[in-house]
C-alpha cells in the first residue's frame, strides 16, 4: 500500500474503559501539537463528593450547559436525566464553529445519549465528512450511533487501557501529528 493510501483517514478517536486516561492523553497531545482546537468536551461535576451531573463545554468560548443531571433517591437509587438542550445549545454550535475556525474539531466524548438528539447526530456526521480533522473520545460501548462512527473507512480508533497506555499514547500522538501536518 502506498503512503498516500495510508493517509485517507481524517478522523481519529480514542476508546477504552473509564479512567484509562483518554481525555488526558487527547488534550495533552493537542496542546503539545499546538493545534487551534474547537468543538466540545464533557466534564463530570461533583457536589459533596457525589456525581451531580455532566456538563458539555464549548472549547472555544467556555460556554457550558448541563447535559446530564443525577439525582439520588434513597428508595430508588440513582436517577439520570438527559437534557437534549445541551447538545443543541453547546454541541451543535461548537462543532459548526470549529468547522469554520479551528485546525481540528474535538469531540470528547461521544456516547449513548446522542442517539436521542438527531440534530446533534447529523452535525457529528457532517463534521466527520468534512475535510477538517476530527479527534475525540468514543465511549467503549455499542449503540447504532457509535457503531456507525467506528465502522467509517475514514476513521481510526486507538484503544487505550492501563496496560497499553504508554504504547497507545505514542501511537495516538504520532497519528495526530500526521493528521495535523497533511
């Protein structure tokens, strides 16, 4: 296979179990590459040492919205409520803005809740189809949305786990630099 044939992919994702270091590796590699980023990340929010929810954050503006709220009920345990408004108010505009102004579009992380927000799903696939590189994190589970992202011919996925963290990190950094210097 020629070198040109190897470079046809334009989307690069990390996947792996929770707490494997995917987000840390992603943002350190982007920082080290000096890339101008746009898109979004999600951040868990804690209150009194308990998970309170998850916010979606626009990486260019810092705007954020609560996408998941967690409530604890002694009788029923934990209840998670999804606010699709966060995907529409933060997710879609952050990706669209990144298409115009960033070197690379960041999506950290894509998971199961997106399946219920078709406007966001369309926006993600539009970005993946664009000539601009997309990097991010895919939740390590199966659903129609994530499976479609994983099976794209223009997408590379690196599995990160504790045992392979150093080697997978080297591979991811090399692929990211290749992607950004095309």
